[in-house]
C-alpha cells in the first residue's frame, strides 16, 4: 500500500511542478517585427497625448475584429499606452451670437406700426434701413418699444440678450416679444419676459436674457406695459440655436459576385472588419425595384446571420434619379450576402455593388520615450492590450488642462509581412499534454487502489479474520 501512495504523491508533485513552471514562464513584450505592418505617427510639438484617425489599411490587416492586435511603439521599440475611441455620430455646434439693428418706436404704448412708414432697401440681405413716422410730431411722444431687424439671420433664434443705459442702476421690468415676416401681421412669441438689474449689499442680480422658442422670423418687436419706465437700449444680440453636425462617414466600395446555382444571391467581401454604420446597395440597372434581405458573417466558415430587410429601388422620375436610403448597420462583419426576391424579376443583368460606411476609430497614445512613433498591427497570436482610460488620463481638475493634440498617419511600411497575419499551425502544447496525462494516471491509480480495497474487504479470508 505504501508504494502506491508514494507513486500517487510523485505523480501529483510532477503535475504541480509542470503547472508552476508553465505559470512562471516570463511574458516577453512584443517587438515591432512581431507585426505585419506599421504606420508612422507624425505630429508636431512635444505634448504628452496625441490623437490620430485610423485609416482603412489598419482595418484591412488587423487579425482581430476588436483591433486588439495593434500596438504603438516608440523609437526604442517599447510599447507605449494607447486606447481607441469610437467617434460620435453627431455633435452640436456652439451657439452663435449676432448683433441686431434696432429702431425705436414712439407713441402710445402697443399702438403698433399703423402710423409708421417703413422703407426697406431691396438687396440680397433684405436689411431694414430706416423707419419714418407719417404721424404729426408730438411733443410728449414717449418711447413705447423697438423694432428689431432679423432679416439677415437664416438660423433659428433661441434667445435675445439686451443691455440698456444705466443698466447698473436698480431696474425691474418685463417685455413682450412679437414676430413678423411682413411688418403687418404679428404673433406673440414671449409675453412679460422679466428683465432685472439689482444691486444690494455688494451683491448683484441681473437678468438681461429673453428666451425664445426656437424662432425664425424677419422682424421682432419689443414692447412693455404703460406703467413701466422706458427701456433705452444700448445693444441687442441674438443667440442662434445650436445646429447638429453629423460626423462625416468614410465609405469603402466592394464589388459583388453571384452565388453559383442560387438565383438572386450575391456575395461581398469588404476585405476588412469595419465598425459599420451604413450600407449602400448600388443597383446595376435604372428603374429597378425589388425586395431584398441582407446577411453577414465574420468568417467564411460561419453561418449567415440576418442583418435586415429593405426595399431597393433606382428610379428615374421627373428628370432625376431616385434611390432608396442607406441601410443601417451595426456590426464589424467582413462578409455580406444580398438575397433578392425573384418574384418581380430580380435585378436583371449586371451585378450589384455595395458601399460600406463607418466612422473610423480615434487612436490616442502617450508619447513616452523618443520619436519617431509608429502604429504596428497584424499579429495572429498576440492578445489585446489592457490599457484602461483611467490609467492613461488623469481625473479631476487636471483633466481639462491635459489636451489631446492632433496627429496623422504616414505611408504604410512592412514589418513582419503577411506571415504574421496568415494562420499558422500552433505549436504542440506538450506541457499541457504531459500535465493532463499525469493527472489522468493519478486518478486511474486511485481508482484501481479503491477497487483493490473493496475486493479485499469482500474476500472470505478477510471476513473470517
């Protein structure tokens, strides 16, 4: 029995030793030659952080769909921290402010413009030049409002910012804003908007802004109650509503090929794992209208996955070509299949084309070490880098002071070449095989010992004893 226990102890000790040796194996940092290609990272200055847009070549030669096989190296061949950011699909512009010309209105409060003769100079801007009253002069005519010329403003207005004489003195009032496009018909936009300028005990309270509900109009009129002191304006600024700016989409075209023995099916190879947002189908003939379905997959051996249905058309109507809108997509699959219904005749002769649209990633990297820096990519065996944003960018008050400067990519250069991308037979995991063999032998030996003990206990000799 003791010799069996000694054998089990030896096998377990051997397995633990092999496992410990495997875990204690040193991690060798990658070198630039471990990757297929590289792009020089060019920038000016000596700042800590830079950002560059990934070109198409990076997506074409990376092996991993998550771009985990890219690294940034400095001149010493050391890996420097980096991270990838996906661009926002759209952003809002900063609100723009413009000055408006204004004209005082004198007479009875809220009397309107019935007694005014308006002269407008006919030019491209449609600017209001002057306002003359046909009414007889009145010695006690008071200021009752203002006419604001917004004819040159082509965007929506979201606020008025007013300033007046002696604005530092105490003042509390309210104004009403009306809008018009022809100086005859007026619509109330804001009623009794408060205006305030108060000072007390070294503190000040100021409200000189009038919010507008995203207004578009050529002319505005300001008025106030009769019991309110006249408002002697010194400046009027209009704040334009922020506009939405869509991030430009990068497009990559791919020619289709007909699937043998399957009518109405066409395959496309994008040649890259792109972070897709839009797909655009180019029909071969004019005046075509068909129902179709899209499918995609990441590898040729995988099954096709549904990616959406769409009505495709390319029509010539009233002297113009009308096409179906782009198809939304949200994957990084390389291979695509278009399946067209044949009930209405399909596409006819010719092959369709496919354009893939995406927003490229932004590469941000730290310039540790000396220049030049390069972005290397394309490695079949490397694991993703574990650079976290919290480890690269400081948090708190210092983050606003640490700005990311622009960089650009140069011409692609070859490092390890295509051999780093092509699938190679992995080395035999002989250490794992030995480990599993030893463990299986130990388990088999324990089972055999248990079987022997049971047989010995069931034997007649042991019962008589």
